[in-house]
């Protein structure tokens, strides 16, 4: 069995001052990576900030014989994110791995949600991930190697009451991953997404104690290590929780060609069961394949 090893690699883990991010940073360091431990040090809702949390994780890594440096940048601050990446390059000469883990919660049903809370959650999760990916991208292109792990969520993939802001941002990360993986392929940059189910600060109060006891965040870390490894796939959404690992796919059904006539809306309504039938569905290699399927059926000879 091939061992996953990060000797000589440099990793940045955002939101790594506690919870799952801390475990990601520790695991990467344990397997040889030099790690930038980033954390704003704020509360679950994003308020406040201190580099103390990040420094504590750095101290843990160093006490175990590893190499790490702390960074307290907010991922919403583009200039600070660029400085964080430069900090890694100045210290170790390169950046090989980015784990976009930073996030906050501002949960409330959509009808009661303040739009400022919607925007802030999107800014942290989506724009934060975009800032970090953009900042590391030229370095990864130059070295023709990179591994980027987005953190998506079952909420983004499948929905969850009271989390429209979080779900929108998390599915957007999966969408960003799809295109970055395509664009990064020729440069040796693999981009994937991790959908964790784990008991952390962000899940306290959402799940009963007996369930939280099963959902050890440590059980998510192996999936991150695979997605950050030299052997990593690309354009993959791995789900992980309680020691179970799955893959999520955004699929396309075969569909039905109906043409365009005055009664097409009525015929489409009548054919919805056939249109949504998942028998023979596919996972498109890119967005263009939806159009290829549609055009192919439109131009196919009619019987």
C-alpha cells in the first residue's frame, strides 16, 4: 500500500486554529509538510479576532518536531491573503497545498435572515476560498504542481433548513472547484472538494450528544489527506463522516428532445417524469457536455 507522504511540501490551512482545521494542520505536519496555520481567531459567527489560536496549533506542531508558522489574516481581506501566501514563500520557497477550511455560521430561516448575514457568510466561505486560490495559483502554475482542497458541505449539496447563506456559499465552492480543476489540469494542479460531517464548534447545538460522539472530526481528516496528496484525483467531491467515505456527483439525465412548438411547455410538463428519469444519467466532463447532449438529440435523425 502506497504511503501518503508530504515531506518537502508546503501547505496553507485556513481556519486552522481549532476544530477540523486544526486537525488538518496537525495531520499534514505529522506526515512531513511545513504548514502555515491560518486563523482569524474569531467566534463561530465571525466576530472578534486574535492570532492566539493559530499560534497554539503552531506550538503543537513544533513540539512534535514539525515546522509551522502562524498567520492571523481574514480570508475576506485580499491584501492580507496575498501577504499570507508570500509569508509561506518567504519561509519555505513554495506553496504546494491549500486547504480552504475557514468558515463561519449565521444560521436563520431565510424569511428571518438579515441580508448582511447572508453576504458575510458568502464573503467568508466563497470569496475567502477564491482569494486564497487566486493568491496561490501563480505559484502553483510556476512550479507545475498544486493541490487545492475546497470545503463544501452536505448543506450546499443537498440543503438544510436555516442555512441558505451557508448552503449557497458551499455549493458555490463546489462549482469553483469544477472549473479550477479543468483550468489547472495542464499545470499539474489538482482541485477537489471535501464535504465533512463532524462534531465541531460549528455543529454544537445542531445535533444530539450521542450523534456528536460518533462524528469525531478525526474521521474526516483521511479524506483531506487523500485530496491533498500527490496521488490525489481531481474534480472529485469526497464526503466523510463517522469513518464512512462517499463521493458526490452532479449528474445529467439523458433527457427528452421535444423541439420547439407552441405546445412545448405543456408537452414538457407531461414529460417531466421521463426528463428527470435517472436511468442512464451521466457525470459531464465539463459544462459543454450539457450542450453536446442537447444538440446531439436535436440533430439526431427522427424516426
